[in-house]
């Protein structure tokens, strides 16, 4: 009886370790996908950015001025 429990515990432990390794691989893949999506090259090529227009006029505000007033 004791031996069967030890074998079962070993099997469960091995299964959990395999699942842990798989989750680590998935996490690494997701990190790589996030890095790709955050790259400047990817952002520049995105359809959302490519559909943006350049502003016709640019206005700069000095730090002393207020943008919105009551």
C-alpha cells in the first residue's frame, strides 16, 4: 500500500513538473510576442498608424500657460 502511494505521488509530481515546463514555454512565447508588438517597426507598419494623418498645424504651449480655463 505504501509503495503504491509513493508511485502515485511520483506520477503526480512528474505530471505537475511537465505542466510547469509547458507553462514556462508558453510564457516565453508570449513574452516574445509582446516584444514584437511593442517594437517600433511593428507599430510603424500597423494599419492604425498608417491611416493617421499629419497635423496641418502644430501649436506648442509653454509650461507657464494654462491649456484649459473655467
